[in-house]
């Protein structure tokens, strides 16, 4: 039989209200009493009834999140940051994937709202121009991850995307690279902004960009192979780059290995920089310099915004937050003496 608050109260000769105060972390209970209550709860393996608490407070202590794909490494890093905040506030995070489908995206959002989540976190697809209509009318607080489509209510946590390409280009230019190839991502607003930042840095340094070294990589699951084949074709043509910027770490890893397979030294002859700072990718082989996209910090910021909106019943008009990417230097762009 499940242990109730009243059972613990009777066992310790305390009121049910006192036990409840300990559970809620209120400070008007003595340290000695709190220690007795927590000790007895542990002995009895007591678990609070979240459903019952929800009926009393009107809260479910759950947060819903819709993501484009669970296969995206960014989702795991964002969720890790969010959990740091939600766990300490005794909230649970429930994540569902739309698998890149607009209709599924809308259905998943509706399912979360039907479960009476206290807030919904929405991570739009990279090619989305709008959000599910229900998000525009719901009274449940909504917080967006990444760039928010125009005229959409609700705060967001995004990244200064043009700075990604700019930082990568400037780093290679500082390493005296002048023949820089760019493995660009899909034709999305985010990829375009990063490419624009790269071009701006190159123009500012008065370094020309060869159009045949801007390599279009079609979206696919085999990014490593795409990066490998793109660089293999490039270095068999006339001339070769002395620097490579890639839209993802997997593309960069493929490019790096193609260069090595062709007998070139990284970083002595060609320097390579990726994007995303995926440690399992970057720290294998010749360790890749990468642009950290602040995913975990974005998760923490999103979670704090969600809790603030819950606390204000969604009435607080919170501004969006823009984070800055940062360079994480490793062996692939290391300075070589002589």
C-alpha cells in the first residue's frame, strides 16, 4: 500500500501540514524536525503524489518540448542544460520529436498542451517559416529555441549566427591561411547567416573567395562521407586550399581525413575548423578546432525563461536572449613553428 503524508505525520506525531511544509522546502520548520521527516520518508521509501499535488496547485510540474529530431546532437546538449535547471526546481522535462515533419510538429505540440504541461518549449525546424497555429493562441507559456519566426509571440533564446562564420574565418586568417574553402550547410536562414559572416570576414581582410571552393553539401545522414568526398574532389583539381571551414564537425572530420589520405599534413599544410564542438567527433584523430554554439547554455537560459513565465502566469513580457558562439581551439589549427 502506498505511503501517505498522513501516515508519516502519525508516525512522527506531527501534523500533516508540517510534513507538507518540509516537502515544499518552507523555512518555518526547524532543522531538527526537517531532518526527522526526511529520514522517515527515506526509510519508508515515500514518493510524493505529483498528480494529487497538481490537483491542489493547478500545476503538473512538467514541461513539454518539441524538437525537430532526436538524432540531432544539439538536442541532447540543449536538454542537458535544461535539465540542470528543471531538476533543481522539481520539474520534469518531456521531449517529443517531429522527425522533420510539419504536421507531426503541430500534433506533438497539441499533445503536450492536452497533457496540461506548465510550459512548452518549441525548437522549430531549420526550414520553418511559421509555427503551429495553436502556439499563437494558447495561454500556456511558450519559449522558443533558436530564431523565432517573425510576428510570433513569446521569448526565444538564439545565437548570433553570422558570428559563427566570422569567427571561423578570422581564426584561419590569423593563422595566415589565404586560400580558404568553405563547406556550407543546407539552404536555410541559419546556414545563410553563417556563410554571410564568413564572407564578411574575408572581405574585411581583403582576401578573395574562390567560388569553386564554396562547396555545396546536400543534407544527408552521411555527413562524414560528404565532407571526405568534397575535399577529395577539391584537392584533385588544380590548386589546393590551406584552410577549410565546415558547417558541422562531421563535415570537418571528413575533410580532415580526406586531406590526410591525400598525403597532406593537418595542420602544417592545411588547417581545418568545424562547427558544433561535438567532443566525440572533435577529439578523435587530429583533434578538430570547432565553434561552440553554446547549446548547453542555451538550454539553461530557456529553462529559466520557462520558469519565470510559469511564475508570472505567462503575463511577464520577457525579451529574447542572443548568445555568442566561441572558438574552441584544438590541434587542427595549431600554430606550427618554422
